C-alpha cells in the first residue's frame, strides 16, 4: 500500500473515531473553541519539535552531516508519535535508533539522542 493511502486512512480514522464516540457534540465543542488558542497550541508543538531537532543535531556531533535537517525533524516527530503509541514509551528510543541507522548513524551513537534516556 502506498504511503498516501495509509496517510489518508489514518487521517480518516482520526476524524471518525471522535465522531463515533462523541457524536455531533464533538463538532459543536470544537467549533466553540477559539481558533487563536488552537493556533497557539499548534505553534507550541512545532516549536518543541524544532528545538528537539536542534538538540538531536547537536548530540549527533560530527555525524550530523549524515542526517539532513528535514530528516532530523522527521526522526523527532516519528519518535514522539512512537513514544506516545507504545506502552511505557518503549518505541521512542527504538524508533530513533532505527531511523538514524537508515542514514548510517550507528545505534551506539544514536541512543544518547533520545530525550527519554538520561
């Protein structure tokens, strides 16, 4: 299956699940929520992803040239989603290691980049 179809299915599920659980009241509450606050929350999320991307690139040191800034942002976003989607957040560090390994960064070098391991 192509990535576009999987993305469409995921977005459709993200819209339909709240509608099935909350009915039309979900949309009424969402419409009454101030748009400015939604934009502020979205901006904060983006800012945190950018800061974590900068931290990842800093921690990679001399190997940061192997991972472009856009791919670094993708690694951070994927790790955040994996952290939230797995029990105990165990998928976050594993996602970071796997995605950095695709770009030639050794797992031993990529593990300290995890924001969940101190």
